[in-house]
C-alpha cells in the first residue's frame, strides 16, 4: 500500500520508471510520448547529459548554502545569463523553487515597493478572468479561474478581475483584432479609475494564457496599450511567464513577441526543465533601488531560494536553449505542427480553434462550430480525452472550464524543444487516435 498523497485520491497513478528524449516509460515497459512536457516543463526532453552533469558536479562541490549567509557562483551566473537576455529594464533576479512562489514574491514585492516609494495607499491588485497564477493563497487569489478558487474564496485576498484578451470568444464580427484588443485593454483603465488611480499597486497577466484557457495569445497591440495604462497611473505591470516563458513560444521571454517590458516578470517550469525545481522573479532596477535606498530589505524569503544545485541546472538549461539553436527548432517544428494540426483538424466539426505560439499549442473543442457552443460539462470531454490519449501512449494536457471555469474544453500541447520531424507527425497521429476513441470527437 502506498503512503504517497496523490493528486487523485481514488485513482492510483501509473508508476514511471525511466525517461529519455521525448518519452517516459512506465513499470510495464509501455512508452508514452510526452506531448505536453508534463505541464510545459520538460523543454529539453528527458535525460539531457549536460544538465545531469551540471547537477552532479555542483552537488559534489556544494549542495546547499543558505542565502541568509551566502550567495553562490551558480546563482550569480544564472542571474547574469537571464538578465543578459531579458526585456529592457529588468535588472535583478530572485530565485525560488517554482511558479507559485515566484508569483507570491512578485505580489509582495509590488506592495513593498509602493510602501517604500511613499504610496502605502496602493493596495489593490487587478488580474484577468480565466487566468492561472499558482496555488499558494496569494497566487490563487490573483488567478481568475473560478473552479480553482471556489472553495478557498473565504480565505483569499480581494482581487478584481477584468476580461481576458480571448479573441476566439470575445471579438465581435464588426471588430478588427486591433479594435478588440484596445476595447478589452480599456477595461484595465476603467477598473483603475473605479478603484481609485492612486490605490492600485499592480496588474498581473500571462502573455499567453496557458492551463485555464488553452494557450491564448493576446492580439497585437493589446499589451502595448496595457503598458501605457500602467505607466499613466503608476501601476506595476507583472507578467507571469511561468508556463509560456523560457523559449516555449519561440522567444526566450514570451513578452518579446508583444514588444513590451514588464516591471516584474515571473518564470519557472522551463527554467529548470524538470531537472530541478526552480523559479524566479525578475524586477526592474527602479524597484530594486527603491528598496535599497529605503529599508534595504525585502520582507520575504524561502529556505531553498537561490539553491546552488537548482541554479546550476537552470544555467545548463538556459545555456542549452541558447547555444544549441533550440529556439530555431521551436520555430521550425511549430510551423510543422500547426500545419499538421490544421491539415488534420481545421475542418473537424468539434474543433473550434487551433491557436498558440511556438511549441505552445491549444485546441478548443465545441459542440457546435457555427455558434461556438461548448459541450455540456456533464460530457466530460477533457477528462475522457486525457485518458484516451494516455491509453494511446500520449501525454497531453486537456482541461475543462475553458470559458468560465465550468463550461468549455481544450487541450494543451507543449512538446520538448528537441522535437524532430518524425516525432511531430507521431504526436499528431496519436492525438488523432485519442480523439477517435471518443464518440463525440471521432469524426476525423
């Protein structure tokens, strides 16, 4: 009998025993194609020799040194590497153990910055509906997915949520994409004015919405307008790239595609590629210097922040992405993958949208393509598709609640950056097999 507390209490998980490249093998010897990188984590695939070597060497030299006393070469080197590639203005890196911690740190830093900048009245956070920013209480409060929030609402801090930039559902027929983006961005200014322009501390958003809405990029011009609004009212822009960053969209930082720089940026997942648990919050020089000229102390911290082995792994991962031409492969395989998905599924009566950037792809399932009406939640499309795909030897990321936390189904693909042409074809074929196993989706 297992004493592990699993995610699904009444369904024993399959035991994985080995992994290599784009595949994970279970204890029976069955191989699974890792088409979602777990949860958009395994960007280098499995068994990368350079990352393994970096971990081994750092562990042998020094496994741990608490940041209350020391810094370390791995932390310094990884921070330098990230800042050398970062959007303009970002200057400091605060290493944590994952995405939720990075977002939590960002929220606290935003609040402390305004206090030390002489504006302690700035206390309100604004985020977007159907966003996901993590599972700690602060990050969960910022997230806009009602299903995840519901039972914890009484203990969450108050955060207001505006509309996401969700073109497939939100843009009307008489709007251009640019007009639509400007309209939904205007909700941010309206909400700032409603709350009080000098009371809002930050706006939090994912450049490409991942898990809860199914890989939804903003339309061109949306984030430019958001940046302008934040600047007008002294509101910090926090971008959450935990899932979409670190090369996943074809850019090391996802916001590069939107030509915008945040005040605070959060990364994780692909930063460690699954080899070590690591995340980071990056902030501007102005924010850092404000604390430095004030209290000189960020009132936050975790035991394993700046962990030398995790930072050594992160440096090896980012170096591999940059030095092996993997971003070029992301673009090449992205073109192939989108081409194959559109060729196979663009006319499918129950696939309403195929979207994304780079090797970050979403498919939204609908009962009626003409009206974009989703399946009834009782049909459980996402849960059944996940099982069918797993049975077919494909790990992917289906989720329900796409539209409002309850209605709608989508599937997320985030394969490793080492994906080959033949593996791309295999991914699409296995997805077709999984869909064919569901009567509602079998018309392919």
